[in-house]
């Protein structure tokens, strides 16, 4: 399929829609296309928010598209909107793709509402990290699918995750597409099949929109490359059992033999994320530098938590996220310490992409975690809990936040990527995956 024609029809956007705006858009789409679109409630969030799915088409196979599986990743909501409109307006495309499409535009509306302060200015890096919220793995929709691996069991499935499970159980999809985005890396993809032909088609997609492919470290440890910036999805057991979480949507999709795709696109871009030329630094030195920075971050937050823990009174999501994330980082440190000595590849020169992505990961971990910690203290102050410890830590950590933000900006302020380009890459990946699946199912 030549995706260029369809990518050129993706509209521009200057902001991410709020949860309320997204509901209104779904209602409008259903009203505009009553004979083609079915809108229904598939569940209820932890705070009572309706979880809705919109179905388009009547193809012989079914595709489930999940937007906003992490609440700080709203690009997928725009992609869902663009793809629904495209399918509604183009019957030839619907027939060519051969799928009935089921869209969940926002899988975690409760978390999304806690990020809406920066949705209207998506290129503002400081606003993003200061108003950032993301729950720990065990409270993430994407990582709370049931998991049983050896002696490990995870059955604390969230209501939002259970709604996605019911949808998949109902339609038994042949394609499941989870829409993700990151902050400061190139575009990349995960597939649950070692399919070189599909991987090559996906690998060329970001370049059509001028996005650099990601050639730094893969986000998920142990992810095997299939093609440049396309990785084989690691089994959920590798992540869940290590960090007290569950499986991912890829694990649940496997029950139906479905092709599972993840598209990751960045908010900010820098060509260094795809530069595979060698630096004059050993790779092991880059790894060790990142480990030192993570230890500094955790020690800073642990000391601050010890200082205020006796005074905290507000059971906010920011407090749960902070406490759980500190525990996750403790487990990560234990895993690193339990590994045998340095690997054979640590002495080789690090690439520019590896060094750059390592530094950016450090900057963003610092600012994201500290931003959530400050929001925890903001909630205490707003509730009138003005103890000396809380006021002092809020002052000190605000200064540390400013220091770390200055370091991040001095390293590379980054250029915000046009939202239309991000949507186009995610939409194009949906068309490529669906057409590839249809080609595979077609009789010879």
C-alpha cells in the first residue's frame, strides 16, 4: 500500500484534546455517520469515567486500536480521531484494509485529566515535566493484564484494563495496535512477530515525515531488533515479574493469535538520536555515567521522602506514583547489582545515538520523577498542610528542579515535532499493519 496519499490527508493540530473534548468528538462522529459508526460504553474507570469504544466498518477481520494507554502519551488520541475520519470518508480504503475497527481513544481518562494542564501547549518542555503525571507500572493500563509465569501471578487487573480485555474477548482481534509516544528519542516500533517484511515497511515510515528513526537504546530491556528502529516485543513476564506488574496488551493479544503493534513517536527531535557514528567514549563509560545519575536521583528523592513522610496527609495519585516509583527503582538497582561482571560489549566505542539517548533519558527521569514529587507536595500545601518539613522540601526540590531543567536545556533544548507528523506516522503504521495482515490472509 502506498501510504503517502493517506498521510497527506492528516490534518494539523496545535494541542491535544481534553478528555471532555474527546468525548464530544466521539459523539459528533457518531452523529455524523450514524449508519457507519457504533459508539458504546465498554467499562468505567476507577474514578467513574465512562470508557467508550467506537466501531467503524464491517470487514471480515477485527482490529482494536488503543489510544492513551499511558496518560502522558496523548498523541494516540489525535491519531484515533484522524483514522476514524479517514475510514468514514473513504469506503475504498475500508474495503482495502479488510478490517472492522474498534477504537478506544483514551484508555486512562483519570490519568489523562492529571496531565491536561500541558495538553494545550505540547511543545513546552518545562510545562510538560512540571505538570507531568504517570502512575507506576502496577497502576498502568498497559501493564496490568493478567500474568502467570512460574511462581509469579498478577491478577490485580485495573477496571480500565478489564474493559480492554472484554473488548478483545468479544471481537477476537487479528490486529491490536497500542498507540504510544515518548519525549526525546526517534520514532520506533515494537512487533510481537519476527516479521522482517513488515518491519522493513515500518522502518521506512518515519522518514516519510522527516522524523529521525531511533538508534539509541531500546526502551524495553532485551528488545531484539528486527529492522532499524523496529524491535521484537519482549514477553510481559520479563517486565512484570521483575517490577510487580502484569502483562501488556501484547500478551493478551497473543491469546487470539493477533498481530500486535506499538508505535512510539517523540515530542521533541534531535538528529543525534539516529547517528550511529562512533564517539571517543567507551560504551561502558556511558552506561556507568547513567547509573550514577540514577543513583543520585533516587537518593535525592528518598531523602526528601524521609523528611516529609511523617507529615503527609493527602492520599493523592502523586503520592502513590512517587512511592511506587521509588520501589521500582530500588528493584532496578538490585537487578543491576545482581548481574555478573561487565559484558563483552562495554569496551566498544559508544555511538552518538547511544550517548545522546542515555543523557536525555537521565534528564527526563530526573524531571519527570521530581515533577510528580513536587505535585505531591503541591497537594499537601493546597490542603493547608504547611508543616516546616513540607515547606522546606518544596523549596529545596523546586531549586533542584530548576537546576536539573537548566542542565537539560543546556544539553539540548530540542525542537518540538509538529503534531501532524506524529499522527501521520502512527496512522501510517496502522495502514501498513492492516494491509500486511490482509495480504497474508488473502488466498493465493
